[in-house]
C-alpha cells in the first residue's frame, strides 16, 4: 500500500459507509452502511467482508468491553453479540424516528458511549449529541445542531472535537473525563466552500485530528492547534470517516458513500462507496470500548 496515497481496499459499493473502527484483538475493520443497512466486518488479510443486515438505519457502533458491540439504530440503542447480531434494546431513541436518526458516534476514553443525531429534514437545529453512561442512562451532552459529526478526543482525553456539519465548522471543547461533560467551545477549524463539509474524524497518537470532508473528496490532517498539516485526495467525492488500523495502527482507513451521486460522477469515481486506505507515519490509538 503506497504511502500518502489512498487506494481502494474494498469495493463495497456502500450507500453510506460510516463508523469504522479497528479491532486490535481480531485485526479486522468494523464499519456500517447506514442506509444499507448493515454492520460489516472487513478482514484486510483475506480481503473478505462479512455483512450483517440490520432492521433499520444504523448510525454508529462501538466495541464493548464485555465482547460484542453497542449499536445506535434509528429506533434506539442496542447491544449486539460478537457476531454482530442484535441482542437486546437498552434505550429508546429520544426523537421522532420519522425524520431523525442516529449518526456519528464513539466512546470516550472512560468507556462512555456518545451518539450524535441528525435532522434528516435539515429544517431546524433539533439534533443533539447524546451520552450513554456506564449505568445505561442517556443524557444530552450538546444540543441545538442539525447534523452531529466529527466526534473525537485528544490522546489525554481532555479535549473533545465535534462538528455540526452544515456549519462547516469543527469546534474544540474542554472535556472533563470524570464527568463526561464538554465545556468552553471554540472554533477549531472552519471552511468556506459548501462542499467542504466536515464529517467523521479520528485523532492519532500525536494528537492530530484527521477529518473527512463530505462532498470535498479529501481528508484533512490538522494539528492540535488547528493548523492544516496535509490534505489527501480520496477517489470518491464523499468520504465519511477515518480510522487507524493495521497491526501497528499506521494504516488510515476511510469509509465513503455513493448515495445521491450522479451517473457521470460514479463513472469517473467507480469505487465510491468503497473503503480506502493508505500508510501513515504517525500511528493512531486503539478505539475505546463501551464499559457498560
């Protein structure tokens, strides 16, 4: 795999690939197709992808310390078995699923699960970032947004990053690991072009923030101070999220989407909806697991 060049490693043709994370135990990449809908297990060694159908839109997933997964479906939060099949529903969705659903999410470094929501009508700032604590209770961490995205934490867990995609802005927050509460929001990065829409992100072991620009066709690497360090073109117009994987966590994986793209674009970028990867110099961090 060439350094600093994203190439397609799985021609998944996903409608809306999202929520990738690397299992250090299994050495595989888990990811979802939100509107497929499916939970997927990709083994880079064999090239095999196993798809587990879901009954409704699946916004995000995270590993669980007790094995298996925590899963945010349109209708609520579920626990799933290690093979990806659903076990039981633990929380109902706190919105009207006719026009809202879960979107980007992951766990903080203390094992709390955060899942953002989105207003599919995009007609009001009625979405939120929700926190599921270890005792199974749900509360609102942030509100007054349209599409929750870009969630990530610094290596020490004391800075939280988050984007409301339509604002073209990523904000940084002071984060209290003891309480799971973000505070003191400030602009971390901002774009002007309507096609530079910050989507999912990941932070490497040096604290750099890697964010996918949906419709922008590229990944941007930002320093902990928000300085643009590098940009990497993706052979798809709609990259959705980054994850670090491989045995040394120095392979950057990128999920993408092909939904609502015109025929000319798909003819030019036929691997849209696939998973892309490249080698990087700085390793990522193991993905935290849900401790509840």
